[in-house]
C-alpha cells in the first residue's frame, strides 16, 4: 500500500477518487510543525535556527500518520505546489521521520484532475529545499519583527497591539491616503454642455471642448462669472457640425486571473472580501461533490501570479467557443499573455477552470450561490481570454459654436460608440451595453438646433479611500507581499481594529491605527518603507531560486533593526502617547491623562497602579447622554445610548437608581414572516457574522443571512433578500429564485 499525504480532508477525498486500492490518501490538516506560540522560537545566536514543535492539536494526527507510514511501501507527499506547500511537505517528512528511511516522494500538480494526478505520480521529485528555505526565511523574518516590535508597542501605547512586516506597510498606505483626504482642498469648476437636435429631430448631448481653438481642461472654467459669460454666448450662437472622425476601435480581452486580479474582481464585482474570495476559491480547487461524479476539483491552484494557460486548456477553450458561439468568435491560434508584476512565477499557470467544458450552469445545482458566482467569474474570464476582440465603431463629432459679430468661438464635442462585433463580450451576455451615447447620422456643415444649455457647478473630489481591491492592486504594484499574503494581511489589520470599513466598504484607519503607523514611520522607517519591503520580497524570491542563502539575508535585516529597537526602547516614553489633562484625579490628586485601552480612549489617573481611578472621555460622555427616543419600561425615564465592553446599548438615564438596559436594534421595518409578531432586525452570530432575525428570539427563531428587501418571492412566498449588484434573491435556499 502506498500512502499519499495532502493538507486537507477535502483534497484527500477528491484525490482518492482517482487512485486505486493500492493507495491510501490521508490529510495532515495543515501544518504539523510550527514555531512555538508562547516564545519566539528563534535561536538568534545559532544562525537564526528555528525551534519547531508539533502543536498539541496535531500530535494525535502525527502519531496516526507515523503508524501508517511505517507500514507503507512508499510515502508520497502531495501538498500544494507553492512555498507554503513545499514547507508543509518538508515538515511532514521531518515529523514522520521519512528522510531517514528514504521512502518519501514529492509530487506537485496545478489542478486536481485524474490526468494531472497520474502525470504527477509518473514524475515525482525530491523536496525543493530552496523553496523551503524561502518560506522558512519569511516565517523567521516575520516572527522576529512580530515578537520584538509588538511588545515595544505594548509598552509604549497599550497591550494587544501588533506589528508585522507586510501588515504595517498596508496600514501605512491606508493612513497616508486618509491624511491625503483630510488635507484635500476642493477646487470649484463648472461643467458646460448642451442638448442639441439634428435636422432629423434626433437629440444628443455635447460637452464644451475648446475656446478659440484652445482646449478647455476639466478645471478650465473656474467660477460662476466665467460660466455665465459662456452660457450667454451659447444662448445667442449658431451651431454647425464641424469635423467628424469615424474609426474602428479594437477591444481585447483581459488575461485569465492571477490571485491578485481574482481578488480585485471578486471584491468589486461580487462584494466578497479578499479572505472570503480565497476561502471559496480553495473550496473550488480542493473539490466539490457533483452528484454521482463524486468530488471534483473545479479550478486550478488559486495562489499564483502567472497568466499562462496549458495547451490542453487552450484546446478545450477553442472547442467550447466554436460550439457555443461559432467560429467567428474563436482564434486561429491561441492568445498568450505576459505578466507585469515583479517576481512572477512564469512556470506556474493562471487560475482557470480545471475542465473548461464544465460550464457554470452545468454545475450550478451543486454549488452554493457564492461558489457559483466565483466559478462563473473564473470560467468567463478564462474562456473570454481566447475569444476574438470586440470591434467598436467610435464617432467623434466637433460642433462649431459662433456668432456673426463676435470674435470668439467655441467648440463642443460629442463622442459616441456602437459595438460593430461583440467578440469576447458575447460571453458576458446582456450585462454590457450595446451602445454608448449613440449619435445620429450627421455630415459636416449641417446646422443644429439648441434645445438646452447644461451648466453645473462642481468641485474636485478628494481621492477615494482604498477598497480591499485597490489595496491589493497597489501592494502588487509596489511588489509588497505575494499572492498568498494579501488576504491574511488585510484581515489582520481589520481584526486588530487598526482599520475599519465605511458604508461603501472602503478602508479607513482608526485613531489607534494612525498612532501605530506614525510611530513606525518615524522610528522604524525600514519596516514600513515601500522600497525596502519590496527588496525583501525580491531577496526571498532569490532564496527560492537558489541564488541566495537565507541566513545572511536575515542577519543583514535583523542586526540594525534590533540595535535601533534597543535605542528606541530607551528614548521613547509611554507618556509621549498620552494626552495630559489640566485637571486632577478626584481620588488621589494626581494628574489625569488620556490613555488607549482595549475598547478605545479613556481617562485615567497617572498614578496607576497605585490609583485605579478612571472616567470616560468627553466624547463618550456625550454619546452616553444621547437620548434614544425610547422610554424605560421600568421607571418611565428616557433611555440613553451607552457604551460598554461589547459595544453600544441603551441604558436608563436614572442609573444607578434604575439599572434597566436594552439592546440597540437595527430595525428593517419588515414583519417576521414566521411568527407575524416580531420585526426582522440586524444581529450578529457568536463568530461575529452579520445575519437578520426576529427580535422576539428565543420565542421565534426565524433567521436569514442576507438583508430582506420586504418583497415576497413569487415562487414560494418567502422573503426576498438583497444580492450582489442590486439584485434580489429568495431567502429560501431550496427555491433559488433570483431577479
């Protein structure tokens, strides 16, 4: 019997389907060895040697796999093909004692299909120690930064804070963007245009373009006086078609997805987070049960920065395009792409369907809605990349505006386009417009009638905050982090409460985030320096390629970092981050200061721990005094908003005489369809996931994950819920009705 070991049970289930009785496929359930959790675990004096241990939760699994491995005629390590997967394979070999017996083999594959598994088994290799060293170097580097810099933040600001090599750069980007927004000063400008009518009575719009032949920029008309002067001219002017330029524009499809571009599209088009995107992609990669067919891996490996496609997938895509859309939509020879990101692994493959012949609608019944939408996104992008370009008819029409007695003249410009041939856009169905500002048929010198002058005062807008998608994009552009690090990096800074999301799901720094970022920028410049962090990624890539040794790279970073940290520990004081108030402690007479706590700012005595006096800040007191509009059912006094350990709540204004409290409910105004008495309100699960349920719980246990719209499903009469892109879907999973 041959033993195959993979990371996850789902992956094991899918692979075992392709192998006969001679193979036993088992899961390691992730890493079986890691650095200790309660100490640094790095022997700095001994060339930064990591002190690995088997976590308590993995010990039983290690024992079980050891017993099976000892009886196996061969042990095959089939973990993922990236650095993390290579490191897991190496740790497995070490933990199970496989190296000593020399019975282990390493296989890699980009997709979990029978052909890929069989090919991998025919071409085993040894563990790539260069990849292991690169992962180990990253782990050691991040542990050194985290374990030395985090306690520094605890001592100087407050406990529970953390710093990380990539997360701190991401935080800096968000903080700098917010400062840019705060310092932004809007400029006034006026947008002028007209609504015109052709000789055939067809209406269209044209925007002001030139004054006396000179282009007017976006901010060219700066105030109302300038705008009114032009409006007066336009009211009395004549309009005539000037130069018309018609041209055919070719629009090419985008390359298939990399990890970064998949995250960006899933965030912007589907509303998923980076973390959620990777979790769903992992499910699609490891295997979905497709009825009698069993567990099938639907996509290729989801951590990649390559846009390459295999010859087999290119052939498969061409057949699909020929059959589904016709030969006019397929290419004579495949289209190849080149990646622009730094350090991309060109030998790998892009994210694509494992079997492009499995169309999204064919597998939809076996997927949950989120899996289906992500699979469809990946399938469409890959197939579209091998379709013919779309051809657009673009028309640019200049309109001459003049007066007989006036020296000046103005030019208006109208731009329109139509799709001559939809090409790859065909795969996206009716989601794309067929025309954009369609212009009537016109010829030069034709007169036009003025219907309306369009004049609007505007102001320049501040730069937009980063969304998760745009943050991933800028991290990739700087060369900071790698495909596997984007999602956990963003999750970390959100979980640490350094960063929050606004109503548009864009990222902004909390006060503590600003403080940590400013401290790191001022005193630990290298940690948050964009170029320095990108150079470190390049060094890790060179370690993976066998061009550099990992220990000298770590030493070159660590020695100046550690020396600077020791110096800053002595010179930076905790008081530097505490605001001193001009009032005394009512209990001991000491100075009162503003401190950062786990739940935000608070006022405390500077004589702590000898004096434990605390009080709320003025902002919190103001919040607490806000009248909620509700009356206490126990004593009749107004209920006010209060802040506690678990967030805001309603409390009686007569506290401590009356201690009545009440949850703050975010109401939807929709009656519970189950009991007919309660109202659907916003709630959170124990894991912090948002859902909607009846406010009479536990009397009524009605619940749904998506926010209800108030409409009823025409099929089953259940509540309809909001879905992506303004759509609605039935809250009844069995119904699956969508608008």
